[in-house]
């Protein structure tokens, strides 16, 4: 059964992590350069739909890890990262000729994001 309180807390935490991770003083300036962006223009609709996507991701993650002990949940999330995030996003580097450093930056975020969400889902 989905615990919507922990899902909501985890989704908000992940969203805040994204704001911090991709903020200019942290990795934002480097990310924009690697992605070939001149400036970022966030909009309300994009932010809303990105939160909805984040919420869906956390609901599905909860289905995988919600009933596990912390250690097993973190291992499961790491395997999800390897199997679904890191492996499938290699196309950006292999086929789209995007910088490998961009792949590393984005996938480091994905791993940290999954670990944070998992810790919250299991802890709450």
C-alpha cells in the first residue's frame, strides 16, 4: 500500500534537491555549459509538470522499496539506477554526442535523488 505522506515528503525533498543541485553556484553553471544552454527560463507549467513526474517516480519507487529494510531498499534503488537510469541515458553520450561530463553530472543527481527518496520512503 502506498504511503502518500512519505511519498509527498520524498517528492518535495527530491524537488528541492534538484533546485539545489542545478542552482548556478552548485552545478547549474557547469550543467548549462555542458548542455549548451545560454540561459535557463523556468516557467510555472514546466515546473508543475516536472513535479507531477517526480511524484509519479516516487510513487513507483515506493512500490519497489516501501516494504524493505533500509539496506535492502538502498541496494534496490542503486540497482534501479544502474538498470534504468544510468544505462538508458548513455544514449545522450553515445548517439547524441553530448559530453560525457553531462552524463556524469545528471546521473550523479539521479543516484543521489533515488537514495534520498528511498531513505525518506523507508524511514517515514
